[in-house]
C-alpha cells in the first residue's frame, strides 16, 4: 500500500475504532476480488480492513448491515463489524480479526446444524430492509409478500434484464422469459417461509476458526427460501456430505427441493454471465432448458 494512501486510511481508521493504529497495514490478505484487504495492527489487537474506492461506500455499508443481521441471529459466527468510514481516496470497513484453521468433517457438520438454526430466523415477508449486492451487481430487496413474485422480479427477471442490456438476447431471453411465466409450477405444493439467508453461500465464503467453529462472511443477506442457500452450496462445491446430513437432520428439506435447485442457482449463473461473460451463457441456457423440460416445456 502506498504510504500516502496508508496514512490517509490510518488517519480515519484510528478515530473510527477509537484506538491507536499502525501507520501502515501489517500485510495484505485475501478477501475477495472487489476490495483490497489488510491485516491492520491496532492498540486493541489486529483488525481486518477492507479498502474500497470512493464509489463503493454503498457496497461496504450493505456488507456491514448484512453482517449485523447475521450476528444478531446468534446462530453462526460471523466477523463483527467494528467501523465503517471514508478517507481521502476511498472507504473502509473494519471487521473483527479471526484466525482460521483447516476445515474438518466435524466443522462441516456443525455448519450444517448452525445453518439450519440461522434459517429458523424468520420475517413476515420476503426481502430485506435495504438493497445490497451480489458480487458487484446491485441486488434489490424490496419487501414482497409472495415468494414467486420476489423470485421473478427481484432475482431472475432482474438478471435477465441485465443480460439483455449486455447484448445477451435471442434464445436466452426467449426461453428465460418463458421460464419466468411458469415459475408458479415449481411451487404448486410448496410454500416457503421467509428465512434469514446468507445469500452468497459458496465454498469461498466460509471457513473454520481455531476453536473448530464454522465462520461465514461476505454475505448478500435477505429473507427468502432456505433452499436457495442450500442450492448454492452445490453450485461450486466446497461442502462435504456431513454438512448436508447434519442440515437435514436438524431441519428436513421438502421432498421436491432438488427440482428447484437449478432454479435458484440460475440466478448466480446469470449474474456470472453479466459480470464475466464467457461460457456462463451456455451454462445458463442449458439450465433453463432443463428447468423447462422438467415442467413439460
């Protein structure tokens, strides 16, 4: 980190935390592909600092709010937000520093149990009290009473609109719009309740602390169908059999949950198409075809 930038960040970080901080970060650490992340030493111990550009304050604000919601649920360990602020040239979010250790099957089992406990936190409607982001894509969370409407308008329909604006028309749009018209079929005998979701639960967004407790982070929080969190764990891998068996033992899934897995993961694949392009279009079209075939179209 350049000395001038470090000095500006440190000058804001110290007062925000209410303690003395080093003039420069100790070391760069991994923290995703959007923000630069640091271990920063302070008089109160190390903190994890995310540094973002001046136009990304809303993204850090949304992450802080999501972590607060997960923290209040008391079901799973999340890094506690410590300070949020701006400095000349950027913005920062300071979080509790957590030392991580290798994941074991026992930790995966605890994750399954605790995720089920997290999902038992409910709201009266689907959505959240603020919009946030899925990756760098804005994620609208306006409250809706009907899950199918929320899924159609705030999730799949939004991503299809972004894809169209990005030049991905033709068959993707034609088949995708047909799928939106048929969403009710997937919920003919199933009425999900609004559960508190991590929202972006892939293998890179969880780990184990040194006590053997699972930790989740980098959320895209909202209240939705708990199957959406479970579905995403299967999109990129990173979760072992003891995770799934422990979750189901704690709270069994609907017997038709597997038929909706691609429906929920299509949201993330379309988002990857909109962010990165490439082969994600073919993957999205294949998923749409399989979903339409499942309902006779």
